């Protein structure tokens, strides 16, 4: 058993766990963050994608102890029902989901794509970046459109005016 300290969705977490525990198991079973899905257990599908220190990783392929001291961001930490993250809003607007099983991983991958490629990733870039994130319901067309729209929204200036702008 090993004690692990990390930050999950902005909250400090310390717990004791078996060294063989996968990050996805820690998130789902110990912290009850079930938006991170287990689709294949072999890191092939991307349903378990989370951000580890700002980088998208497949949490079924990461030992929890490898996240010691790290910041983890899951789908539960990016928005709320009242205030969707721009990528979540884009998936809703562009019908980038069908059954919804792959959606959390796709959204987390989309945020990562936008953070690395900026507000205007082209279609071939998005499609190439989505390799390893599987959807069995769609032809990816609307997922690609949603990620492009989400990236634009993430890169757009905030609609909230600063005090200096109104003075």
C-alpha cells in the first residue's frame, strides 16, 4: 500500500492505495468520478481520457502512483450543467455525440487539441489527433465539427468586459 497525494478537479486528495491501482480505478472507484469511462482496458478507445498536469492521457494506462503530486482534470471538473465548458457546449450544439459513452473522452481530447493547436485546428489535424479515441456510433463528422467549434470558442476573447475597458 502507498499513500498518494494529488489534486483532482481543483481539490487536494490524499489516500492510501495498492501500487497496482490504475488512475481510472482511482477516479471511478475511490473518488466516484464516473464520467471517466472504461471502454477497453487496453488504452485503445480513449473513453478514459483525462488531463494529467495539463496533458491528455488515457487513465487506464497510467498507474495512480505515477500521478503523485500531479493535477488531474476530469470531465466533472471542466464545467457544470449551468455553465458548460465551451467544448461541451460545442458538442451539444453540433450533435457531436450519440450514445454518449465516448463523449467525455472525446471532449477531454478536444480540449487538449485546442490547447495545443489553438482556435483553428483544421479537419485533417483534428482527425489525426483523434486517432485512439473511438466512437462506434458516428462517422466522426460531427465530433470533428464540434472540436473545431469548441476550439474557436476557447480561443475567443471573453465576453466579460474588464474594468479598464469600461472606464
